[in-house]
């Protein structure tokens, strides 16, 4: 039986965190500055989760642990978090804190990582589709390092970095095997590429 625990959360639409990945964050809102102060004084952990419309929350997120931080001269925190494990929201807690807190439990999908079956051609295709998609979205990204990243890390990086909407990001977060994640990423890139081409023809 999973142990329930209270977990401060950082709801951020369009942003997901996978276990064993890093995420840099720029913290400037007062309530989240308070949250960082709180977790730095305890176990350095909080939950990254996406909000739904009207203040609701998706049920699955990922616990991140602050592994480095810097206080800026203008009152912000620059933090780097490491994803540890998935969690499931059971309910939201009422507290006197400015930041939100949920009652949660660890969520452990069948994470026995299957041997990654994507070959070099599929990997290059994934990278190219990501590059094309990001360029069409007018985001500025340095792509030179992509070929050097280990395959599983690359897949998670692209899922985290691609500028999809919240529902699509959540679908990717809840895809727990790399082959399925690659398939869904390619489907999304192809869909948006097709949509952009159709718009340019009209």
C-alpha cells in the first residue's frame, strides 16, 4: 500500500518533468518564492504538475528535488531540479501557505524499461521533425547538441522541450515507455506539420 504524504506543488501549464531528467526554473512569483524557501528548509522536494482550466489539476505529476539554486539580486530564485518519481494527486490540502499543497502518493507505473528499439534512422527522423517543428514555431533553440544525447535522454528532452499544449504534454508524461513516447511525438509533429502546410495553401 502506497504511503500518503503532503507535497507542495508548482502548477505550470505546458511544462512537464520526467524521472531522471533535469529542469531549470526561474522562480519570481511571491507564492513560489515562499514554496522554494519552504522546501529548502525541509527535503528540497516539490511536485511539478500541470493545471487544468478553472484551477483544477491533472492527477499525475513528477516529484522534483532541488539540486542547485541561486538567489538573484532582484529577489528571484534560479533553481535546477532533478525528477525523482511520479506522484498521483489524491486531494488538495487547505493550508495557510501562499503556495498550494496536495495529499499525494507515489505513482509507480510498470517502468521496467523495455529495450529501446528505435534505430539510428528513427532517431535522426525524430530530431529532424523536432527541429522543423520548433523552427516553424519561431522558438530559438541551439540544436547542435541533440545528436550527442543518449537516446532515452533525448526522447524525454524532446517531450519536455517541444512547445505543445497542456493536454498533449500530459499525454506524453503519462506515456511510460520510450517506444510509445517516440511514436506519439512523431504523430504530433506530423499532425502539426500537416496543419501548417494546409494553412499555407489556403
